């Protein structure tokens, strides 16, 4: 039997939440999606996640939620991380950090899907432990009968993401990169059966600089004068991948980039 997983990249602000809500129902139905995994790192005003937004995402059809370096930007998210079983914090944070290192969702067909979140160490501000060692440790802790495992590598450096893909090839269903907000064109199934893409891209406004009002970001870069980087509003897209996985082995048979453009009102 095969399962189809939809993984969507960094959800940015109200525009990202809106396009996710409008696209998800039709995508789940038309593409026969069994599990939806979304990185909600930037869901609340472009940075962090709140209790109410987490609840709305689940109500909209998201099954598993990952985060990144803004994991604790909104303090109320700590209670969500401690209470809910469908959301994870990066597993290579210190052991004292609140939140779960993996989460498991049971599909309607009775198959279980686990998700792990990791943070990169290259060019990232948040000090973390080794993501490779953390991946090995958490994989050993996941119940052996859970064969389908998706790893969200939230990192700046492409080399670090690619290296993790090879490190986990054949041991997880997929390694998907997030954080840079730019979809990459290197989706493939690696030699031992792990689906891989360096970055899922952003679910949010693309008439922007990584989801923020472009004029303010450009001005700040040109003048070196700080500016408030508000979330942009136009050219809103959902970006991600659909991965097909064999339930008996947990290995991927295909990975396909997807893009849904929010209709522009005339």
C-alpha cells in the first residue's frame, strides 16, 4: 500500500495562512493526501506561532506541525508544545528545552507517520547540538512499527541539508529542507529510498523579500538603517512537495514539487 504525504514550506503570516486554508481541502481530495505536514515557523505575523493559530491550522486539515529557530518567539507556544501531540520543536535543542522531539499521526488507513524537526548549525543564530547525532538518537526512540518518518531540516546552508539527506538515506521516508523561503528544483528519491528536497519554499507572499515588504527590506539593505519588516501581501502561493511512500518499507517511490497560486481578485 502507498501513502501520499503533503509537506508545505514556511507558512508566513496571514497571507500564508489564507492560501493554506483555501488550497488544502481541494489538494487533499484531488491528490488523495493521507497526511499534511506544515512548517509554521513564521505563521504569527511572520515570526513564531500562537495557540489560536495552531488550532486553526489543525482545523484546516494540517496533521503535523514543525517549527524552527523562532520556536519560542511567542511564549504562548511553549504551552502548545508541551500539551499537544501533533507539533514538534527542533530535536537538537538542549534537552531542557520544552516540547517534544518527535510527533506521530495515525492516518485514516491506520498507518502512522512520524515527524522530526532539526536546526542547522551553519550561519544560524540559535546555538544547537549536532543535528546528525540528534537525528540518530530520535530515530532510535521512535517505535519500531512506525516505518514512515519525515525529517524537516530547518537550515540556511544547502550543504548541511544535502549532507543530512545522505546521512539518513534509507533510514527515513523523506528529508525536506525549510528556512530559506525559496523553493529548490532538486527534488529526487535518493539511492536507498529517501525522498529529498533542499527547500520546500515558502507558503506566503512572493512579491516580497522572503515574505516581507520588499521596499522596506531593500531600503534597509541600501542605507543600513533598520526598518520594521512587515509581512507582504501580494503574489501569495503555497509551495511544497507531495511524497509517495510504501507503507511496508517506509521508503519513498516519488517526490513531486507543487505550487498553488492564490487567485488574484479582479
